[in-house]
């Protein structure tokens, strides 16, 4: 026997595959009719995922390419409180060109009116900026604006806030400066800390003359370095190693141009992951349309399939032919989605490019493209295997009579295994590619739960419609009958709209609850003002001023320094893999304080507080939830860098904090012997009686500013309003992204209506023949759609409320607030979409000529 015949199995596989390809190619000659919804559903989800990935890639690559300009050099070193001096300063100056700057929060005042605004004051030396340029209005140079004579360049919004113009005087601390120019752009602003006020730019010598800088002031010192010689990746890494060796306890945060702003990079990555999950949700909702399209296609081809089976075609061959066709259609949808997605970054850049913090260079990575392709293929496979598997199992005779007597069969076990594998692969891809993997895991469970609920709801509605007694009103009886009929719209409408509505309700309720928490549930005793940088020697005078101007006010004070965590135990913080909710504690510098007793608003939940007049080893009290997230326990040590010195303290106890009180809350509170000797200022809060007039608040702030010009008074309500504005913009973007899911549901609904059109036309023709008017048929369809919309919106409201409650109470630890507006929104959207699309479908049904359908019967 010939060797080729020893194992004929591969040959049979190749022949079967060749036959399947040939038949699939012939079937493809029929065109894309019936698959348009399939293609749109896949393309929509893939476009979102591709567009999000491409935009994130563009911004990330722009960060890397513009890193030197955004950072202000090849490398920056920054730390609080203390400038670089002595031998360490000399060492740094030898590494290349160096620019020194200092920034702090301060109060800027209009000397004429007394009005004042919290600003971000930045002092720069003659070398600033090392890369890029500060652009000023009128094309002035920075030298001409602030260095030729002591003057300030300011954000235009500050001019509006204080009613000033270029050339007027601006008070900062002990001095008044002329305003030399308005700032148009500042190259390295994006890489600095989050700013909460307009920028004021002065020379560093002018900043020192204001009297705002002393050893305890909350000043951030920053050094940009343009390295001498080669500055490749390895050179940057080597320089950072030299910094650690030359300045082991200097306490600098070191960044290089490869990632000029880690906070923004992390935000971009998290936004990409979130919006990718939104795109995946749109794909999954669209998967219902995919399944409907495939089932409809199989339904139209059932006689051909029956003929194939009668001529000896196996179920496997039928399955392979149609799977290849579906794969081709999926490929078209994925390709269209990628092309549409790649248009999103340039379109956004064209429309809102000026609002972006950097110039986005259009770029897309292989990772983003492969992720979008993988999601598209897996979702298509997941939703097409079931109808294809059923067609494979149905007998030829049953296929011929399937229109009048549908046969209920399940796919073979290997098809079910393939479906499970596709679903698990989809979930694994979502989890593995996410930074917050636990959140992605919960998302996957939530998606399964949502689909299960709406699938069950659709089945329950159809079952109830078949069992309910028919009302005497003919239109209502026909509507209820349609809900439970074979091939009804019930499942398609409920599944397609349910997920999108649930997502929108969740977002709306989270938005409402957070805004209400910020504006409607502030504690009665929350402070009106935080006052920064009060000198200890001024505290008695400050208390006397408050007692004179606002006798009923309550004042609290606490020492405040800035320091950076450098070690947890013996592990450097750079090596600590903290969960996202605790990572912020390790990034940059933190506010520190010391206290003899337990601070107000704190409760010790583990360990014991140190006794008064404690003189032992340095001890620290740590916030309990963050300690748990960082895997810290009582007896562990932490090392912080304060004023260029590393201090190690042992955790003596853990505290629960009432963050919502907006009081003097600190993550770390040290025993007094740890920090009392370090130069520092005080942080104070001023709480006015409830009902104090706004004018009285403003007057008190002015009095504080005049008496203590080196301090900064931050009004709590203003800070909350600023956050509320920013949060509102974010939620608008989230709603817009969530609307894509609802759009996918609308496409699925339109496809389902088109699929049911032939059966509905036949029904309408028969009813007209029996004497029904068009108005009665239209009314029956309207009742059917309203029943579906009501049921879907009601369950969506319940699911969305449950998801919002879980997000708020378990993740954000915020009380859940129900919103009737969100409930009304769900109902209006559901009724509107179903009524518009359903009404259009009914209009087409009523316009169809009856004769061809009567003849076909």
C-alpha cells in the first residue's frame, strides 16, 4: 500500500475544506443582502475599540516625542521645601545645562479693590525654559516681560477675575508688581503637579523678594537638566542611577523625557481601558444583531440546506460552509470598523485639538489593532456558533417544514465547547489587557449577568403573553399575541435595548449621587476655609483676628510638612506593586503632620496611641484602609524623606478617617519627637456658623490676606465647585461613550424589525382581508412596542440602580442617591427608540402590496 494511503485522514480534511471553500464562494455570489446589520454591529464596536486605542497611542507617542519640551529638559528632579545647595548643587551643575524653578500656591491681590484669588506662583531662573518656549501675548519675550524689571506674566483668566489689565499692579506677599504680559502657553506645565488656580510667572529672584519663601513654606523646587553628550535611553537610565548614588537621601522625585507625566500616562491608560470595555459592550449588544442576522440567513437558506442534506451533505460540511461565509462577513465588518476607528483621532484633533494638553501626532500601535481584531472575531464567533450549530443538527425533512413547525434542537457538544472557549477567550482578553484586573473581572461577570437577566426577561414576557387571557379589546389582544408568537420581536428588543439603557442609567445615577454628595451632603461642621502656610509665630495673631472678625468661628490647626515615602519596610516604593486605589500615596510628596493626641475626626482601630511627652523611637499612625491595601501592619516600618533627610518610623496604630468631614485629615500622623524639630508652618481650618453671609466670608478672607500676606486661604466651596465642573465634563464624555452601546442596540432593533417584516406583512394582509383597518393594525403594533419599552426600561432601571449602588457603596464608599430624572430618562429613551423604529417598520408593513403575499400562501 502506498504511504499516502497509510493515513487518509489529512487528505479527507483537505478535500472537505476545499469543498467547503468552493461552496462558500458560490454562496457568496448572492451578495451581502441580509448581512448589513451584521456588518454594522461588528463595525460599530470595532470602530470604538480601534478609535480609543488609536487616540491613546497618538497621545502616548506624542508624549514620548515631545517629552523633552513637556518636561523642560532630558530629566527633572523635584522635591518640596528645600532648594538644592552646596556640593549637591555643584554636582548637578556639572551634568549639563540646568534650570531651577520653584512653585507654590499663593494669594494674588488687586491693590486697588482688595479682591484676591488663589494662584499658582512659579519663579524661574534665566535658563528657563531649557526646551520649548513660553509664549506671551503680543509676542513679548520672557526676558522683556519679567526679567528686564521685576514684573509678572499671568494667565488671562486672572486679569478677568481681579479686573486688571497688563500694566496694572498685582500684590504678591509683601510686594506689588506690574503685570508685564498675559501667558498664552507654557511648555512644561502639563508635567507639573495639578494646579488649582491661574498661573503667575515671575523670576526666581522676584519670588524670593515676596517674602513667601521661608524654611517651612510649601514650595516645590524643580530642576530641569539638559544632559551633556549622548542622551539615549541607556544614558537616561544611567543618569538616574548616578543621581541615586550621588544623592541617596536628597528626596528627589526623578523623571525623564520618556514619560514626562506618569499621572497623565496612567490616566490615559485607564481611560483607554474603560472606553475599550464600553466598545466591547457595544460589540456584545451588537452580537444579538449578529445572531439574528445569521439565524435569518439560515432561515432563508433552509430549503437549500435541506436539498444539500438530501443529496448526502453532512452536518459538518453544512456547518463549515456557513462558518466560512460568516467569517468573511465578520472580516468585512472588522475592516470597516478599523477604518472608521482610525478616523476618530484625526477628527477629534481637528475639532478639539486646541483643548488637548499636547499636540497629538497621529499614531497607532499593533497592540491596539490586534486587540480590536481579536474582540471583533471573538464576538462574531460567540454569537454565530449557536444558530449555525442548530442548522447543522436539523434533519432534512424538518428543514422543509420548519416554517410551520419549528424543530427545537441544540447544537452538537463540540459547537457548545467552541462557544464556551470563545466566551472565555473574550473574558480573558478583557481581564489580561486591563490594569485594574479585578474591575475587569467584575465587568465580565456583570455582562454575563445582564445578558442572563434580559434573556430571562424576554422569555418570561413571551411565556406570560402566551398564557395570559386575551382582553376583549382586539388591538390589545393582537399586541399580546404578537409578544408570545414564534419569531416575535420580544427577545431582540429586550436584549438590544436593555444593556444600553442599563449602562446609561448607571452612569446617570453615579453622576447624580456624587454631585449630591458634594453639594447636598456636606457635613454641617465642614470648614469654610483652609489657610496654608501660617507661621507658628503668627498663630496667636491669627486667632485674635478670627475672634475679632468672626467671634463664633471655630479654628483648628495642625503642623504641616511635605515628604515623600521612599520605603515600605526595606522595599523601595518604586518596587511596590500597589493597587490603583492606593498608588497615589506612593506617587510624589504627601502632607505630613505630628500630634500628641488622636486628631479630631480619627478613630484608632488597631494598636495604641503613644503617650503624652513620648520620647522613644519615631512612631507613625497610618490610615487603616490604605495600610491594608499596601499590606502594612502594626510593627512595620516606613521611611519618608523630609527636607532632604530619610526618617524611619514604626507603625504604632491604624486609624479610620472621616474624609467626608473635610477637616484636617492626614494619611500619616507622626509622634511629635519625629518631626517637631523640622522647620515647618501650620495648616488651619476656619469653620463659620451655618448661614454666614457670603459677603461676610469674603470680607474675612480679605482680612486674613491683608494681615498674613504669606498665607493662602482656600475656600472649600470654590474647590468643590471646581471639582464638580471637571467631574461634569468627565461624565459628559462617559455618557457619550455609553450612548454608543445604545446606538448598537438601535441597530439591532432595526435589524430585528427588518427580519420580522415578512411575517408582519403576511399578518397585516390577512387582517386587512378580514376587515381590519390600517389604523387598528398600527394601534396594535403601538401597544406591543409600548409594552416592550415599559418592561425593558423598568428592568434597565433596576439593573442600572443596582450597578450604581454597588459602584458607589463598594468602590467609592459614597451613599447612593436615587434620581427620578434618571428613571424618566430610561423610559423616554426606550419608548422613543422603540416607537420611532417600530413605527417606521409598521409604516413599511402597511405600504406593502397584498396580492403577492396572498398568492404565496
